[in-house]
C-alpha cells in the first residue's frame, strides 16, 4: 500500500520443512519501480513470517533485472537453468 492505494502484492507458500517458505510472486506496479518500494516490500513479507528460517524463490533466467534485485536483498543463486532459483537463509 502507498497511502490508501494498492501498488503491489506478494504470494507466499509454506514448504514442507518447518520454517521454510517459497516467495511465489512479488510485484510492484511499474509506475512505482526504482523507488525502493520493492526492497521495502521484501522486508515486510519477511517480517510477516517471523518463524521463517529459509526462503526460496525463482525467476526466469532472461530477467536480468530481477536477478540483480534478489541479490541486492540478500538472496543467493543456488540453481540456474531456464529458471534461476534463489534462497535466503535466516539466522535462528
């Protein structure tokens, strides 16, 4: 939300392991890109799941912008093929 306007969202899926989650999608309206709101959204998503110890997500290999974004917010590339798979391990 930005004021009373919805400008993005996220979809989170719990995984089988306790404290493991998949960020299925996060998006910000393109009119609000490059304003730090994506980074803030990632912080809010992670803060909403305090029990999370591990996050995973994927993005298409052709999308170089999201690759850079996920690295900037602390995710490590763990697999690369048609999809890039990232993970973030949080301290217990």
